[in-house]
C-alpha cells in the first residue's frame, strides 16, 4: 500500500497525517505523464511546479477509487496536491512499501 505525505523542504511532514490509499496506480502507463512515475516500492516526490499537471491526471484517476474508503483517500490526496501547488517549499511525497 502506498502512502502520500505533504512535506516541507526539510522533509518534515507539513500535514496532519499521511494518507494511505488502497488502490493501485498504473506505474509505467505512458497515458499518465506524472503518475506513471510513482514507485510502488520506493519514494516519489513531486514539487509545486508539477502540481497543475499532477492534478489534471489525478482527476482522471478518480475512477480508480470505487469504495467510500478509496474515495476519501483520493480526495485527501487531491487536497494535499492543491496545498502543495499553492505554497512554496512544499512537496508531495509518495511512499511505497
């Protein structure tokens, strides 16, 4: 299971809690220019300048979330990405197994 975290430039969490999401991301799918780089076994970090493209792709990924728990996780990650886009020195980190 992958977790998402908003962090500052020192690597410290900048949000209230990590978000675990139980759905899989199609890594290596070229249809997703950014999401395909999320490493399910390692860490992947996105910066503020990437957030506009990330959010466009994340909207397409909404169909991956089918259960209420998955929708809550999807929505939480969207909120982290929006905050990352709006503030400098924040990063969205995905933490794989």
